[in-house]
C-alpha cells in the first residue's frame, strides 16, 4: 500500500511542479543549446527550456522525506540531491551564465567522486557491503573490496544515465521502469523511494515526451543516476542495475567504442553517431520509435532482473 502511495503522490507532485516550472524556466531563459554536430532534426529543439529535472528531484525527495523511515531513505534523498546539485551547477553555468564548458571535466568528476565515495562508504558500513548475486539469489559481503566496486558502479551508472538523456522522454521513461524494478527487488525504505522516483519520472514524462516542452538537463539526469545508485546500494542490488538498466550501459559503451575507434583507426567511426540512440536516428528511425524500442527492451530486462535476483 505504501509503495502505491509513494508512486502516486510523487507522480502527481512531479506533474504539478513540472507544469509550474515550465513558464518559470522560460522566463529565466534556460533554453537548451543544441550541439552543431548533433542530428539535424534536433536543431528545431533549440530554445526548449532545460533544467526541468528540478521537478523530479523535488517530487521524489519531498515524498521521501514525508515517508522517511530509516537511514536508507535519508541516504537515497541525500544522494539524489547531491548528484543533482552537480548537474544543476553545470547547467546553470552553461545555460544561465552562458559559459560553454560549464563545470570543467575534472571539477565535475571530482564532485561526483566525492559523493560516490560517501555513498560507497555508507554501503560498506551498513552491513559490510552486501551485494545480491544473480541466480543464487543471496546477498554476499564483498568486504573491503565493496568500496572500490561501489564507487565504480555509482560513477558508471550516474554518467550512463546522463548519456542516455538525449531524446524526448527517453531517460525519464526508461528510468521510471528501472526504478520500479529496483523497488520490487528491495522492500523497505529504499524500495519506497524507488517507487517515488518512478512516479516522479512519469509525472515529468507527461511534459517531456515528444515533442518535449522541456528537458531535464544534467540537473535531472545526474540526479536520476545518483538516485538509482543509492537505491542499489541500500537494497544490495548494485549488480541488478546493469541488467535492468542495460540501455544505460549500451549508451555508455557506444560512446567509449566510438572514441576508441576514432582515435585508433584514423578518424573512422564505428557508429553513425554516439550515444547509441543517435545511431538509430541517423539510420532512419523516428525519435519516437527509438524511445519506444528502448522502453520495450528495458521492460523485458526489468522482468529478467526480477527473475534472476
């Protein structure tokens, strides 16, 4: 019952807050700058207000605070706020202050690293760093190795979700599914927050679907990545994230492969364009088809994650 309440409350709150923030973001001139090297069709989106992820963060965290039951809920809320703050600073510098670079890569990664270390240490101190192992369906303590493992997983997930946010409704719809999957796998406060996060994503999706009225920006995508990582830490399901969220993994790997091939093969490209969603766009798929297929694949993978963990 409480899971349904968390989901519904966050959905409604997110939808209301998103509706309210759109004219505010327009007045603040937070229009998104579209990359010149991006798909030609995306240039029509230039000027669409960004930083809309503030509504997702607010909705999920408010519901989390109201339903606060344990330290795990606090860890999830704080992680969402912490990682989202990095995205907010980056968006603010790029969009409002018109600093093309925003946060420098070292600054951005440094801040993310600090928060990842804090979350990993929390997971280790909680119960010696428990991790659910697929198929055997048991939690195993990783001991001291848990900290470097968790840091890598947290940073990888945060950046992968950030790379996935490139099409109308893609990151919000996929994350709604992954969060719900993580909620079903972990009862307790982390599961409760997961359903709040899922509802918040759907509330935002109502305005972010094609044609998007606003974008979540790094503010939203980094917050979502941090929130999912926190849920994975708190319910010992960090290994379930790359299964349920394999779309994130594929997006990140496509960028790594593209850069590697470009640098080692005299400028040759492995994909038409990276991240992966752009590869399919340039192959003739409509934006809505890419989002629909990625959503469908995620739904199947979420069922798989539930079955094997």
